[in-house]
C-alpha cells in the first residue's frame, strides 16, 4: 500500500490497476468461455428439438383425426387401386401425406402420392387397440400411422416438420435425426448419425406410445454459431471484468483513502510534533516554539497540507492533536524548559474547543505530569469560526485559570478575530504570513491591514507574534513597529525535538548575550 502525494495521483494509480485487472480478467474469461459456441448450439438444438417433438405429436394427432373423417371403402370409389376422392381431398392437417387403404396386406386404394406399398418388413408398434405406428425399413424417414376398420387398414403418412427445420437453419446438411418409438428397432435416421458431435433428445407421447426424438448436429453446425458465440462470450467476460474491476477500485480507494490511512497512522502512533522556534527579534533569545503536526509514515514525511485540512473536515484532527500533546509534554521535559518562561504552542481547531473535552483533558494532563501552565500555549485558528462563543469562553477560561496562554492564530484572515478579543481570554495575536509578506513589496494594498492589526493589538494590550517571517528586513520593520516575537524561516524551519535542542545550542553560541530564559 502506498500513500499518494496527490489525491488525483492516488485515483489515477488505482484506476490504472483496476483497468489492468479488467483487461486481464476479460482475457481469462473470454478464453475460458471457448465452449460458448457449443453452449449456443446446445440451446438451439434443445429449442428446435422441442419444436420437432411437438410437431410430431401434433402431426400424429391431426392425422388420426383426418383418418377418422374418411368415408368407408365403398364411398371412396376406388378404380384400379386409385381413389380420386383421396387424391383431391383437402385436409385440415398440413402434416398429412396420404397413402390409402390396405386389406389382407395389399393396398387396394390409394391417393397416388406414394405408389409403393408397405412391405412385409415393416415393424408395427401399437398406439392403442385401433391405432398403430409402422416403419418401412427400406424407406428411411417414412412413418405410417394406421387405423384399423373391420377388415381394412386406413394408412397415412404424418410428416413431422423435419424438413421445415432443415430449411430454417444455415447448415441443414449438418443435422441428423433419430426417432425411437417404444422398440429400439424402430428408428428414423437422416444424415450421418455416426459423426454427430452434439445431440438433444425429447419425448413426444402419441396415444399410449412414447416416441423419443433425438436431433444431432455435426461440427459444421457448431461452427455456424462461432461469431454469435464470441459475441456472447465477450459480453459475459466484459460484465465479469468490469464488475470485479469496479469492486477492486472501490476496495483500493477505501483502503488507501486519507481517512483510513489517518486512522491507521493514529493506531501506529505515527503523528509527531515538529517545532518552529519563536525568537525575540531584538536580542535573538528563544521565547518558545510552535508545535506543528507532522506525519511520519513508512520512513517518509507526509506534508501537512495533504492530511491536516482533510483531518479538520472529517473530525480526525482531535485524535491527532491528542497524540501531539502527549509528545509535546514529554519534549518539554527533555528540552529542560519546565519552570522557565519558554513555552510550546499547541494548535487547536475551534470545534475541538467547543465540541470536545480538549480543554479539560489538557489541564488534567498538565496536572498529572507536573508541568506549569505557563509552559504551554494554545493557538486557536481564526480560519474557522467558533460557533458557540459562550461555551468557548467557559472552556478557555478553564485554560487561562491554569496559566495557559491563549493566542489567536492567523489574525485578520477569517472569522471574528477582533470580536474574540472582547469575548475570550486572549492574550496574543499571531499575525499571518499573508500580511508579513506585504513587507517585501512597497505599496502592497495589505500593508495598511498589517499596521492596523499591530495598532489594534497595542491598543488592546495584547502581545503579538509575526509568523512566516523570512528576511532580516522584515524582522527590522516588525521590531520597530513593536512586534518583537518572530517566527519563520529567517531563524529556522520546523524540526524535531532532537534537532531543536541542537539548534538552540548553536543559536546560543551565535547570539552572544542572548537571554536564555529564567527559572
């Protein structure tokens, strides 16, 4: 798992991985669905076999009905073995081909459509006491349906729509049929059954006779469905691949979202304070330092701009501050600042003051650790509004009563900083870098605001700290204007407690006569 330095980069990386997974899964699914063509062919066979079985049943039933409607032999006017009535009759059943009437094994009257009589090799299978089904061995595909009347047999051929099926497919020469009626020796075969690749069997009940219809196809028939099979395989593969990819993308985003990573960092105690010294611009003495939240994750420092705003928006800044406070109290002892006038400022977001027990918890920790309140300051940013001044005042007075200095951070940049001075126990205004930067350019429109903030603080009896100071010229201007506490790169970047201790030793050596703080 990585931490992207940019949310867009994070999304891009996850999207790339999800897209690669999509392509891989699609390819695997597509090739694993190589039998999709056989599946389509099997479905087509099943559908067509059902149609044929139904047609066979309807043909036999319709033929029986038509035979029942025929008049007796005497009314058929048979001459020379042929009946004009049979030849010219129009029948309701479209599946009927007539043969005629047989007596004592000989055809005595026929329609003329078929001129060869059933031979002695025919196999007769009973349908009921009056009806039977007969197959002529030397005429593949010809089935007779027989009705017995006294000493005569009325015989007809019921077609089973096999030829209609053949004409509806792209490869009729690829199809073969086999019909079994009760006995294994009664079969109708068309095509080369020995080379069948796929087959489907359905049953059709004719009377009390069970007819089993089997339709088979050769490989050529399956090949006809290749394109359709590939399209279906591609569609299924795409659905599976996209579904898994979206799931993977969502899982990665959840696991590597800033919120989840911040919570993981809290569990692993990865947040620590970095300190930027606050120096008296007149003599170079160190007045204190501001503790800035830093995130040390997997051997790399995560810039605060990538997690602090998010933590503030999502209610995670409180737990981070608690982790920072614990380490600040330890570092105060290690730096040897206890009992001196030096302090460490801790940043608190307005909602922490009003909606959490931050103030009470801080006072309790100071008491338990034996650290004087004057060694701690709390900076409240003006970039966010205190939603309940009454509650904020009560809680901040709790800090002030413990000797903790209350400072307004980013003064003049946001909500009601000057009104806070009147309502809250504030002792210090921190002048934002935005106003300090006006000292770089003559005629900057914000310069009067800087001067107004300094004048307001002096008139209100407030101390001031200028942050974001980068040049000695800025220091000189601010000191002359009465702003003595200076914080910025002109002295040092934020650093760890160990480096702060080393920096102070070097700074004291470079600044002879510096006041090092009294006990």
